[in-house]
């Protein structure tokens, strides 16, 4: 439908009502990331008995759906940059008040809004990554139960993209580009030829970090809209992680040394990329603060260190379940202060 002379582009008229178009190709075509990939798609004519653990997760998924349009109260007014009180977000990013912070006191309120915008933007970019990589799993995983669940997860990820994009677009009206580390990891995942590496990168690393971040955000952010979105997304992410663990369970017990080494190398790169993601370079740069000081502060501040360690707990737990928490990965986690020694002990 072409907009009339008095009708804004990106809207459709229906009587006296105007419905805003959330996604338009013109708005994003300059930002497209193209990835060339060679992978094997497969179909399985054995439809199973529908009594597997993956199928049980699929059944749970069907009854746990929510609608981003009707199940979230979008009426709350969010004013980017407004003064935050103790009740509506002034405690967000409390680490920045610590000694050695590059943020002067008069810019604390702005930093908190920038931090929220950065976090939500990265949630949004990560959810699109999950949408595309999980769609890849529908093609490449060998068993039908996993295909069906992956398809259900694709619908979840589309809903997450919808919710976060609407919040960024209508409420914050401010956003950040994708973090370079996340962009590199998504590129690696989309170019991977082995379907289990897609699981490891998305269901284990990205989703593992996202579920903890979303849970923390649901209590730390300053307005009820984003708290509700992140709370509902976290419930979905828990099922997605369970899907990855179930699908990969026992897979690496009979893997060759070369295959295990390849997975180990990939996981080390993924962990390194994601650890750098939380140094907040983009925020220091946008606020024109001392970037080297900001990076050093984010790397060494005890609260920031504890936050990253909390985020990586889920990743460590899943890697241990899969038998992939190798000595090299333990050494990396310790070297980058992503875990305490006691959390890495063999159990």
C-alpha cells in the first residue's frame, strides 16, 4: 500500500486508526551483514514416537507462548534521559559510582540511560542472531524432534526481536550498533558447517549469557516495560538452553581428539569475544569519556568482575554437563577473570 499525500511513510490507514510499521527494509538495508556459508541440509523420514525429552520441551513451548503486543503493557511513558529515582532505576549500573570510575557524578544519570540503551540494543541484536542461527538448525539437525523444537524456538526468537525492537523504537528512541565481538561470533556461527557448533555458540554461550543478563535486567532496569519484556524472555531462554543441553548430551563422549580440539578452539574464541563485550567501549566512546580509563575500570572494578563471573556461571555449568570444560577453557576463564577457581573444580 502506498502512503497518501497526508499519510506518513511506514503507516497504514484503517478508518480513523493508523498502525505503525515496525520493520521496513529501507531502514535496515544499509546495515545488512551477509555471510557466505556451506552446510548440509537434511530431512528425516523417521518421525519417532514423540516421547523424547526434546519433544517434552516442545510441548512446554506450545503452552508457554506469549504475545508481545497483548501481554506487555506498553502504556508506561519512558523518557530517555529523565532523572532517575531510587525506585525507577537510579541503582542501575551502581558499579559506576566506584573508585576509579571514568564517569563524573554530574553524568551518572546519563550513563545509566546509555547503559540501558546499550544493554537493550545488544539483547535485540543477539535475539536476531538467535533467530537466524536457530532457523539454520531446522535445516541441519538430523532428528525430527530437534527440527520441530528448533522451529518452535524460531517463533520465540521472532517474538523477542519484535518486543525489544518495539521497546527501542517507541520507548527509548535510542540505540547502539551491534557489539563487534557479538557480530564476529554470529558471523562465525552462520559460516559454520557443523550443526553442533551452532548449538554450542548460540544455545550454550550466547543464550547462557543472555538468560542471566535478562534476569538481572528484569530487576535492575528503571521502567516496568523493559522489566516485563526481560522477565518473559528469560523464561523462554531457559527452555532454549535445556534444548541445547539435551540435543548435545552424550555427543562428545565418542568424539575424536581432532573433533574435540576443534570444539575447544571454537569455545575459547567465543568466550574471549563475549568477555570483551562487557568492557562497555561503545558507551565510553559515545559519552566522550576517557576510553582507556573506561576499559581499565570495566576490566578491574570488583563489581564488574563479579557481574561477568555471574553471567558466565550458566555457560560453565552447561560446558561441565557436556564434558567440554577442558583445562584450556578453565585457564582462559581464570585468565580473563570470568570465574573463580572454586567454580571450576572438577565435581
